[in-house]
C-alpha cells in the first residue's frame, strides 16, 4: 500500500457515513484490517477516540443503516443539477 492509499483509508474510516463495505470494495480491506491499520497508524488516544466513535455509529455498517439505498439526504437539502442549484 502506498502512503496515499493508507491516508485515504484512514480518511474514509473517520467519515461517519462511509461504511466499511465501501473501504472493502475499493481497497480489499475488511473491517478487521481497517481496525488494525488504524491502530498502527494513529496515536493511541486517537485510536481510542475513533473506536468509540465507530462503535456507536450504525452508518458504518450497511446492515445497520435505517435507509436502504444511496445515502441519507435531508428533505430541505437543495439538489444540484448541472452546476445550478434548483429551487423547490
């Protein structure tokens, strides 16, 4: 793995709405592999904070999400179409 790929995996792991399945699909890293990588690359306190955060997030696991496809989008969020913000 290159440093750039490792940085991207760490970035995706910190994101709340990026599931472990997406990391697995892009980099062939299982959840267990990501945890080991995070333990190795982060400071101990940062790793503990990340683990506590991930364990309380149902969005990190596709099977625990309460929405089916795509990503959650607020009904008040404006849609962007061809670089123009469409109005309701």
